[in-house]
C-alpha cells in the first residue's frame, strides 16, 4: 500500500468489494460501506491532495491485521471466477530427455536451468481443469484458504491456495499429497495486485508444493564424455571429457579404427575405500581395465598389477619391483606387463563387482 493508505477496499451492504477509485463525490454516500475486517462502517476520503482511501467512521480497535489476508482471498477468488484463464508460472530445471537411461547424464551439464514452464489453473489441453474456487472448505484434516476443484471431475485432486500473512503452511500440510500454492508473505495491497495481474509465479510471488508440471522435451547432445580405448598391444588411451574429443551424441560411435574395445566412462571416479582422497579412487584407466577383466578378457597391464602402487611423494603410480624386474624405470609402459614374470592382479582393484562398474561404464558397438 502507498504510505498513509490503510484501506483501498471495503464492502457494501451486499458484501461486494468496493475500491476507493470506483467512488466519486456524487456516489460516495449512495450506499453503506463497511470494513472488510471488523465490519464497522467506513467513509470514503476523496480529497484532492491526499491519496484516496477508506477510514473507519468512528473510533475502533480494528488494527487491520487481518485486512490483507481477507482481501487477498476475496481478490484471488473474484479474479479466478471472472477470468477465462488463471496462469501459473513454474521455474524448473529441464533435464535432457535421455536422462533416465543415459550412462553419462550429469545434471550439472545435461539440463537447462530454471526454465519457465507456463501453465493454467483453469484450462488444460483445451479442457476445463479447475472451475470452482471456494474459501475455507475442509479437505480431510486441512482447511485451505481457497480450494480449487473441478465440477465436472469431482474426483480430481483439488489444489490448495494459502495466503501467507503471518503463518506459513505447516510441514504436515506441505508433505501431504495435495498440491499447494502459497503466496509469499502479503505485506501490502501491491503484493495482492501483483498476483491478480500476473497470476502465480513460482519463487516470486508464491511457493508451490507437490506440483510436477509437464516439462518440454529437450535433448542435449554436446556434452563431452570420457572414452576408454584399448589396443591390441594391451595399452590404453583415455580421452578425458576435458579434452573435448568425444561428445554424448557419439556415445555409440567408435573413434579409433585400431581399437579392440572402446568404453564410455562416467567422469566421476569410483571410490575404492570409501574416502574422498583422489588417490583412493579408480580413475578411468583402472575402471576400464577392471571392467574388461571382469568381463572375461585376459588383460595384462601394469595398471592392474598389485606391484604398481600409488606413491604419495611422486603423486603417481610406480612399479615397486622395477629393479628386481630389471625394467630400469619406475613407471614402465603399460604393455611391459605382458612379459613380466611377476605380474599379479591387484586384489583391491579386482574387489569391485561387475554390476558396480556397469553403473559407470558402457561398451561402444564395434
């Protein structure tokens, strides 16, 4: 409300809302006017220098605390009843349509954030959705400020509209199965007028609970992914997502004609010992090799060997038997394991189940 204006609305003898701007000097005394909250008689102040407003005719203890709550219910109901449409705007993240079955789906990269989803509380696909708006109707243990129902579909789940003036909906109501639209805290007539003009806007003039609006179909096909490539020699190349070599649209396309196996890898690493230390996770090299070994391939690669261990000082994996084996270097080529007499699978790496690995790995058709 503008500063100095307490009431822009009142009701007449018939209980109908009257706005101060609808009155003139000629009509101001044509009917009795009453306070929407306390029911006491009101007078219209139509001065030229002060903003028009209603005030109580006699002194009263009415403090206007419930005025905005009652006004909001009346205005929203009248708008709903008199309009062909009553819009509601949701802001939701829209995932790629492949999200439910795409191995490499990542909500950080594979979704459109905060998209506006426009809907209508009165019409859905050219058919009536809700056509009745009633105040203070009990539904089970709840009594919402306004209840939306459909007269032609009485079994359709209703919608609660709650006016937040002093108290928000409690947890029991929010966690119920009912869809709820709760206004933001109404502090002025302007807050109410915003709803009347724009409808409900999620996150702006209202909060919604238990709504699942239909999302637009969207496909993301340019998200980079990890690709594991195994060659006949037993050596491996992993093209990391950060290298931007393979994208999700190519998830079923081979990228190297010399490869014997190619795998798509979810770029997150697999925790070995249940800690967050990067050294204790399977990287894409290890995960691919363990996966293929679990699938029955006879792979001899230094990365799989129990003697190829992570060294904190070097921050790298090293062969602890490089002198005994006569290799001469601490970090041998991967294929050295093919002829190494001391090659032995690392039991810690091989402790992962195939079903666990399949959550993060898929094979490219060859």
